[in-house]
């Protein structure tokens, strides 16, 4: 019997219950421990399968709005318990949810549309994201979730850390802190079999070298960022902590809704002009949400909290990002890249509006109808422009799990031996 709840994403409590049951069923093989606590006191749990020194660490829930990872983690845990080959000389460790506080605020377990997804949307401000916090905060101010994650990495010393991420509308791609030769082929094969587009020009990996379609390798420290205004830098995140032990990190992204607009490698006829237009739209949309926030600000004296902080943080990114797109040459000139930038530019103001809407609904603020209209219109326009189609949850999970297993097998060949 599968541990996965049917047709929806599991809650953190369901993840914990399922993982604890699996550990109790195979006590000689599995251990289930608490490895830390969140800022609000919620426990962080680690499920370990096997006892070998050579290890793979899988992290789910680093971003609250990317729920596929929890389902994938449970699927992988079951596979490692039942597949001796996966455990041969390797232990597997699963951090169930890196940000349980964030997970408690993102409330779309079974979205029927992109509007449903945004009506329950939450994604923390950068300094409150466990993986990204080290890139924007000094060591003495890191949140406890980050401290717990880095401590797990120190104890496990994985040759491969995999962090499970996702996107709302788009395709699948992989980000690597070091190349994993051979990964691109099984990744592409899995995506094709499950009818998931490969995001060949992911804006998240703008300017990075690729070892294959959709498989991006992070540039070396000191390389100029494609978007200089962005405050965070992957090379200072927890993704690089595994390098202390000779390991690497793979970030596996999978979409909830698929779009073929991000899987077109053909050259764009006028990429710079197109991206300048997208920058203009980003500024206009951001300003519209800013105006609502400015009007509501005097009425928000008692509304300070993570949702409002996150909405403000997203809005603060808009001017710099628009300037990056306007004044620097495109990092890529393909149709896929321009499509990915288009999606990125839609997300920031839409997410800010959605989170601000949740704040204002608490007091039945007069700006609620305006924001409801914006969130609904922008969600619908996003779906229509990208001809988005739902990716069945079992396909999301299967593709992400296959990619993790392929990364573990190919990275293992070059992994250092533990003494």
C-alpha cells in the first residue's frame, strides 16, 4: 500500500505520520529522529534508511509554495526501503520539511486552478527561507531551520544532497552545484515519457552553462550574476555546504502546470526588445500592487507578520529586476528563455498581490475587491498565455523521483570514499 495520499499534496503532519510508520515497520533499517525546531517551535524530522557511511540527503519543503517535494520524498523513502540496489553501500536520509512554519501558511493542498493556488499562497521573504538565508544574513542571524539543515549535512556528509523544488507554470529542470556527467539523458527520457516539458532556458539559471537540455551547472564563485540586483546568491546558500565534504547538490524542479513555451530552443527574433517589454509590464504590475499597499498601510498597524513581510519583499525585488532586464544583454536568446522570463515577471507581482490579499481579508479591508480582481485576472492571463495544462500528481512525483535516483547513481561514481 502506498503511503501517498491520493490526488493531493500531503500536509506536514501526514508526512511525519507516514515516515514514522515506515520507520516503525523496519526498525532495523530505518531511524526517525527530530533534528531541530523551527522559529515557532515546530519539529524538523529526519528519516534515515540504511547505515552506510556513503550517504544521499534529500530535502523537501524548502519553499512552502512548492508542495510536490513532500510526496516525492515519501515515494523515494518507500523505494529505498524495498530496493536493495538503491541501498547498496549507500544510506539515504530524508529531511521531511525544511520549513514547517512556511508549510503551515501555504494552504493549497489540492489546487484546481492557478487561482486556487494563489488564494492560499505563501512564500517567505528571502531571509526567512532556510536554504537561502546564508546568502543574505550573517552567520549569527541565521534562522534555526538553516542551522538544523547545515547540522544534518555536517553529520551525514552526503556525496549528494538533493533538494526538491517546483514551479507553478513551466517545465522541469535541474540545477547542479557541480556537474553530474550522464544525468541529462535519463532526466530528458523521464520528462518525455511523462509528457513534462524540459525548461531549457530557465530564468533561475540564467547565464549558467548546461551539461544537457534543462541540466544547468552553477558557475564558479566570482562569476558575474545575470541579474545583479537580486540579493541572494546560490553560491552562498546551503546548497554549497555539501562541498565541505566533497559532495554536491542537485536541485530538481518539476511543474504543477506544464507549458511548452519554456521548451522551445529556437532563437527568438528580438529577445532584447521582448525582455524590455516584459520589464515594463513587471514595473506596471508591481506599481499597481504597491499602490494598494500604500493605501492600506495606515490600516495595517496590527497586521505585521510573515505574509506582509513576504509581500513587501517580493515588491522590493521588482525595480531592480526590471532594471536588470532593461539594461543588460539577455543571458540567453532562445524562445524558451524569453518564455521563462515572461513567467518570472508574472509571478512576482501576482504573488505579492495574493499574499497582501490574505492579509487584508483578515480585516475585511476595503481594498479586498480590487486585489481579488487583480489576482483572478493575472492568474487567468498566466494560464491562457502559457497554454498551461495540469501535470498529474503521480507524474510530478515519478519524474522528480526518477531524477533523484539517476542523480544518485551517476554522482556516486565520482563520490569520495568515506574512511
